[in-house]
């Protein structure tokens, strides 16, 4: 009964966030430094509407919920993924991802990942259009986690992360590479249930990722940007239809725990609506739940309209839903939908995916189809993403 009530609430939340939008109003998008940390790096989640905080565990769980690693069935897993970026415009941009996980025993696991974003070759020029040489801006992050069972059904994890963003490659008196450190905390709950007389597993997850220091590219440290600290909560239901067929449903809510920019007077630079977003990291995380200005510029009437702080805070919640079907644990197909309100960026897309397992090897692919947006506006539009996985050690008892 609790599971059914949750699913009803999830559908109501999806409807509220998806359709309660005022497209006539000017967007107030939350921006952060090192946005590559927010890119979903694996094809499985990429085929499930970017859902993953409560899905079944795999070697790529670090991005969504590192607490899932303790539920891995294999002793050792290694994964490699690649996602082209802006493929239709730039041929050499992409995100590479390397992940590894090791199950110490039935109650604890460790894992580590390396994320590398290559921005391609860039021709730097001065104000007179003279070439300053070609550079290859890049960003990377390396992290590690320890996850452990906290009870019969509940697992927890902590993770640490080092972030390096080199967008210039030739440090000057004014600019340099950005460096930050961050941490994740996560919970994952999984328990057998009965659903329409079928064996099933109900799960929920919660994670706060990228809790860390601000990043700056200025040698004088005059400007420091928040990194994409993110709260994810969600639930999943895996149905054992019969001996060979499994069907899973996932639902994720995602919110940036970063302060919303206030609306300022263009002449005096004083705050008209909202709160000052130049605050410390912890204060910014707390403030992110109540600091939305609640006013928005109406492009039709050319004046500010009061839309309400609560409504704008609700608009900052992204919704993802996904479904996955497995046949005999050998072949899978996936589909999902991701929604972001027009006020906060207007990313909306359908995702498709598939997987194939053979012995100790696995292959995952996914494809993204934008919905209701300008063609070419999504960097992953019409892009095939893939992951290769190697697992060994068999199932743990």
C-alpha cells in the first residue's frame, strides 16, 4: 500500500512540475562552475531519463548514489564509457568515464571513478584577431567511495572528490586553472515486497553530491563560483514477471543546492527580489530551498509579475521517469523522460536505451531525443552514447 501511495504522489509531482509553467516569463537559470560534473556519464541512466538514485546497482553508481555499491552481486566490476558532446558542431568534444568497484564482503564495498571532459582544440586570439596558439581545454575529476550496510535493508556511503578545471592552459597574472574538493553522502534502501502476487524489490535512494568548495579561475580570487551541489531523491520498483522476464520502474527528483540569483536593479545593482547569493557553501545549500525571487519579468507586459517563491522553488526540481525490461538477464531495452521547467532551462527529452550481456562482458547504449525545444539546443541531441562493462567473481551469497 505504501508503494502504491508513493507512485500516486510521484505522478502528481510530475504533473505539477511538468505542466505548471509560465512560458511568457523570462527564465532565471541557476548556473555553477564545472558543469561537467552534472553530466550523466553512463548510458544506462542515459536511457532511463537520467534516473539512477534508486535503480539497481552497477559499476556506474557513483554519479547517482554511491551507497548502491554494497548491493553489487559481482566481486569486481570495471566500466568504461564515452559520451560525445555537441557532436553536430564540434567533432572532438566528449566526456570519458572510467569506473571500478570491488565488493569487500557482503556488507561493504569500495569504488573509484575518473571523469574526463575534453573541450577539443580551441584557437585563442587576442583583441586584434591575432592567433595566440591552439589549446585543448579540459576538466577532470577523480573520486573514491566506501559504502556499507547500515541495517538489513539500508546502506550508506561517503565519497571524496578532487576536481581540476583547466580552461586556459597558460596561467597568467589574471587567470589560472580552477581546483576544488568535494564530498558525497548517500543512502540506499532495498527490500523485497509483493506486488500483484509477484516477487518484487522496492527501493528508494537519497544522495547529496558535490558538497565542496567554490571554484575560481581568477588569480586574485575576486570571483568564486559554486560547484553543482545536487540533491537527488527517488524510488524504484523491480518486478519479477517470471523466471525470464523482469520489469523495473524508476522515478527521480533532482535539485541543485545552489543559491538562486536575485533580481537586481540594472542601475544601482541593488537587490529588488530574492536574496544575496554571495554566501558560504553551507549557507548556500540551506538557502537554496527558500531564496527564489518569486518575481519574473513578463516579456509580454514588460513588467515584473509576482509568481511566488514556493512556485519558483518547485520549478527548480527536475523530474525523471524511466522503465527497463530485461529478458533472462541477457538483453534489456529502456526508455525514459526528463523534464526541466521553462523558467529554469527548459530541458525536456525522451531517452531510449538497450543493453546486452555476454558472460562477463556488458554493453549499454542510449540515445536522446529532445522534446518541444529548439533543434540543436541539447548538446547530446542525436548522439549515441555507450558503455562497456567487465564483471567477475559471480554472485555473492
